[in-house]
């Protein structure tokens, strides 16, 4: 990974999310052994901290989500598809068994601005402030963005612009 990152000019990564792991379908990741920090430097292995590493890992925020959230998420997609249908034309890789897991047990999940997950931004900010974090990385992807999430994100930013600082990760380079 190091040579590819160097060749591409990549200095910052946001792949990891605390305790994240999955190994079905087209996905495989396991971040359970990564540093329990809000950021760290690395070289070859993004889960192995190197004090003078060539790259900075800024993990995506994580939050524990109750199954009722996912029942609402899937329900909103059926009841109001106009607002909850993804705007992008891409499709996620199938993840076998994930829907059942989401609907039946608490889940560790990335903090996301996409779709119905946008409703968890305030809760995520409070969690990270309690934990002493100075930054919170929020993920977003065009294939998962919806009309609903765009409206809610705009409202979230507008109501928090005087309390929070919103910056792209590129300002850290």
C-alpha cells in the first residue's frame, strides 16, 4: 500500500472506523486491532502506528446504532422513495446477511451524512465531544446521497456553523 500511496501522492487516509469489521460478499475489512485514537501516522499497515509514518490516518467516526433505526431507514425508503432514493447512479456491492444483522441487533457503524444516517450527526458530535475528540470524520458517497439527506445536512450545517468548524480533510495536508 505504501508505494501505491506515495506514487499517487496520497498523504492522508480515512479508511478505518473504530472496531469495524466485515468479511462477506465483496467486502473484507477488520479494524479491531487498529489504534484506539482519533488520528495516527502509519507506513505500510494503516492499523500499525508509526510515529514518523509517511501517512496520516484520520478514522471515520463510528456510532452504535439500535435496530429500530434500521427499521425506520428501510421503512422510509419504501414509504417515501422520492426523498429517500439515492441520487447517484451507483450501487453498493452486495453484503450478505447485513440487513438481517441491522434489523436484529445493535451495530457499530460509520458516521455518515448519507440517506437517513444524516439524522445521527448531532448524536455523533455529542459522543465525540464527550470522548475528547477535536475532529470527527464524517463519510459521504454520491451513490448513497438522497434528497432527504441533502436537506437535513444543509439544516445541520446551518444550525451548527457557529458552534462547529466544518473543513475538508485537505486542510490537514
